[in-house]
C-alpha cells in the first residue's frame, strides 16, 4: 500500500467515526446547546490558594455567550437543529419535556 493510499484509508476511517449518534445520546448532548440559546451563563469563583508557605486569595469569572442567543434563536429550535445534525433524526420529545431542562417558561 502506498503512503498516499494509507493516509486516505486512515482519513476515511476517521470520517466514518464521525457518523450519526443515537438520537437519545444527541438529545442529552444538545441540552447544552439549548441552554446557550436561552441566555448567557456565568460563573464566579472565589477561594484561597496556598503554596505551602503563604496563603493568597483567588477569584475568577467565566462568561459564556452562545451564537444562538446572539442571533435570537429559540432554545427549542436550537435543540431540534442540534439533534437532527448529530443523529439525523428529530428528537423523541420536545425540549420542554427533556429530563434536566429548566428553561424559560
């Protein structure tokens, strides 16, 4: 087998691994996409750190803003689109009935 043919075979094998996932798995993964479309998420952390000799305060801020939220997309539409893209199928139930979804009412 030539080196080019071997590389092509490896690339095709890698692409095959990127195929659709089961719809139930896609629904679990896509909840995060829907949460992002519902609004920005933030996290603030505070604590102390020590290097064995001194103690110092530590703080952090994290802000996540989704392009779905910026575009004004409905979280349910973002969820549906994500599930279809990942599984090739529509969700088995709407976003509002997904376990773990706490969104806008």
